């Protein structure tokens, strides 16, 4: 049967489903340098943007997987009850945001910013595989450091942490506006 | 003073303060700390009067703000600049914390939108074929923690959930033995021989379907489409090579 | 987002994976007569024959599903053999998780939840002392019951099974209670 590298990569990613595959695994499988494979995957990702396609290629931290396009969900719900989508509380989101921007970060540092204890919350986020331990800080008591996981990147559609929206820097800008109008 | 919100909606004292700043139209960047502190103290006291359970974080903050306020009321000792320093530091520190927290709250809104978008999108479960292939591989490297376990369980349940929903529709139509026989023929096509009865009922989530499957298998044995052997308490089937059709 | 009926159908079939969907379900979902849907699917089936595609549309008994093209299998095998991935142990983990959460449990019960046979896997897990037999069930045929061992607890750094993270359903209710009281 005639086939191309694209077809092989598409086939692998299709079969692996929610497990996804890493760039390293994919290049091993097709025996090509990872740069080449990455280029092919980038091109593929573009072709899935076509309006005739029902799924797309999601990329995070050099891992790839196919996910359905957002509009598909409501059609599926007409024929099958989907399990409720995961929800994250405001406190969970805040804690995740702080870890993502400050990582690796200790519990105390998170609590200082939020102004509330977050021991339970950290445990919960770890159980959900959104946060993991990342060694210990050098400071007194050698507290545990936390960082976010690939699962986090996937859940927020981030290719990498560099993609996080910039933290607002309003001290300077707003301040100067303020001064202007004073 | 009337409050339309209760304490449970606030993530913590800083969150409450940001709410008060917004509600009282104070300017976060040129903050009148004294007004904010009065508002905060009043709010927490009202919560207590209403016998609402006030989380300890709110009270800790209340204590330090009250201290700040009372020190300010003390007659000023001209020779001692410490008091003034203390007030300035406390004020600056509070504003700094509020601004820092506000930044994360703002960014959380963006994250929330991304999260909602992504949660509309579904990945397909890993192919059973891969699981089957993986089963042949060695397990010596098995390295995992309890979180891996719950992830595995979640995955199973999610798949189970999808299957049970599709199956419900099928069973509602009351599969006939003939229909099930046809289904079995396609299932058998993908099964390595010999296969067991449980292999044939792997997709059955209701007793009814198991019984229909059993009857269908009996029928396939009768027309010699399948042959069977018994080993280790398990009945094993093979295809006879005869296609089972009468004509 | 722009989309076509093809995209919706492709998306649904993608999510259903190896379960597939019936023509009736698909027509229900897109609210079109089954003849129309069948025509669209036939056209789609043709486009997947392209050498750049890694999977194809299989039709059986008015049931449709995507399956990877035959040449993909050897690449999958290569990934499974080459990289010691999580996927490799996925099977083992799923089986262990079900036993740990539902024990004592019969093979049939495990297979019902996993949707895959696990005779071989059980033998392997027993050979590794992670699972052991625990008598027989009272039900018809008196099937063997399985439970996890102390080695299992060791491997997962658990003191007892009570320490296992809660199952998602429980977590859901806990989360909402949590939100209420936070």
C-alpha cells in the first residue's frame, strides 16, 4: 500500500489517542531526525485547520495528540451523555497560575501571594496530576518545591510555559497615567 | 451597612479587599489604605455578628490591620521615627500584596477561558489494539506511583462510560440471535485463536446481551462454524474454517 | 468556527474511536436523513484512501469506525519496543487500578471495565507478585477472585489501600462541597 511519512505519523497519533506520543517517540518510529519530523507535524497541524476536518493536532511540551474540534462536542451530546467536563475552582486556578509563573515555588511563597493556606489545594492538584513536586529549596528547612506538569499544559492549551499570557505590569504604566492626570 | 455578598465567595482576605476596593470605587494604585482598612474591619465584624464562620486567614489579617490602626491613633512621639516608618511600611506592603494578587487574578481569567475552550475538545481513547500489543511486552520496568493508578482508573471509567452509553442504545433495540451472530463474526475476525467465551462477551454490559451471545455461540457450534475445547475451566473456541452459511 | 457536516461526522467518529458509531446514531447527531449521511460518509471513505492518510473508514453492518491503516501497526510495535513508555505499562496499570479499587474482583469484572481481555496480564501480574488469588466468588461458575499484594503497596508507596486517591466521582462531590465551604 502506498503511504507517506505523514500517513505513518497520522496513523500512530490516531492509534495512541489520549496517550499521545512524544516527538522523540515519533522520530524513533519513523527513523528520521526530530527536526524533520517536527516540520512535517507542523505542516500537518496546518492542514487539520481546514473546515472539513473534525479534529486537530494539539502540541504541548514536544508531545502531540489529536483532539476533536470544539464544535463536535454538542453533536456527540445528542447521542451520548458525555461525562461532565472537569471544573476547576477559582482557588485551584489561582494556585495553578502562581505555580506556573513562579515555578519552582514553595508552598509558603504561594500562600504569601494568595493570603490563604493551600496545603489541601496542592494535594488535590497533585492528585489531578496538574502539579508535581520538583525537589527541595536550598533555603532553611529545605521546603518542597512545586512545578506544573504536562497535563497542565494540555489542559490550558499551552504549547509550553513561554506561551503563558504576560503578567500585567501595571505598576509603571498605570502609575504614569495616574501621574499624567494628577 | 448592607452586604450583598457572603464570606464564602472570597478566596481570602486579599480577595475580599480587592472586592471592597472595587465596590467602594477606591483606586488600587493610589490607595487610601485607611478607608480600605475601615471597610475590611467592618465587613469582618458584620460576618461575625451574623454568626458566619470566618476563616482564620481573615482574622489574622484583621488583627494586624487593627494593630496598624490603633498604633496610628496613639499620640505621636516626635523623637521616635519608628512609628512613622512602621505605618509607611505596613501601608506599602499591603498595597504591594494587593497589586501582586490582582495580577494573578487577572491572568486567571485568561487561563479560565483557555481551560473552557480546551475542555470542549475530546481526545479519543487509546486503541484497544495497542493495549493488547502492550500486554505482550515485559513489565519489569513498571514504575509508577499512586497518582498513575488513579489516572489509569479514570481512563478505564471514561472508556467504560462511552461503551455503556453506546451499548444501551444497542440493547434497547433487543438484538436478535441472528444479529448477534453477525456481530460475533466480525468480533471473531479480530481475535487470535483460540478465544474464550469471555472474549466474545467483552462488549456485553448487560446480562441480556450475554445470554443472547451464549445462544448465538450455541447456534454457531450447531452449524459447525465454531469448534470448542475445554481446558482449565475455560471453554476455548476456534473457527472451523466452514463459513457456517447453509448455501 | 467554520465547519462542515463532514467535519462534524469526522469529529464524532474520531471521538468514538474503536467503538464506532452506527448510521442511525450519526444521522441522529447531525439531524439529517440516513441516506444523506451515508452518501457523505461514502465520499469521506474515498478521501481517506489518499496515501497521506494514516487511517481509513471501515463500515460493517451500518456501523462506522476509523481504523488505522495496516502499515501503521509495525511502527506502533517499534514505539512499544523501543521506548519504555507509559503506554507500555498502561495496560498493567489499568488492571492493577481496577483490582485495587474493586477488590476482591473476578477476571470478568475487570474485563468489563477495561473492555479488553486480561488473562495474560493477570498471569504476568501474579508472576510479579503484585496480584494474588483470593478464593472464589459465590456466583455461577465460582470464578477466581483477585486482590492486590503487599508488594503492590510497596511499589506504589502506599501503607494501606485506604490511602489510594479517591475515585473521580467522589472527587466531584468533594470538590463542590469544598467550593461551597471555602
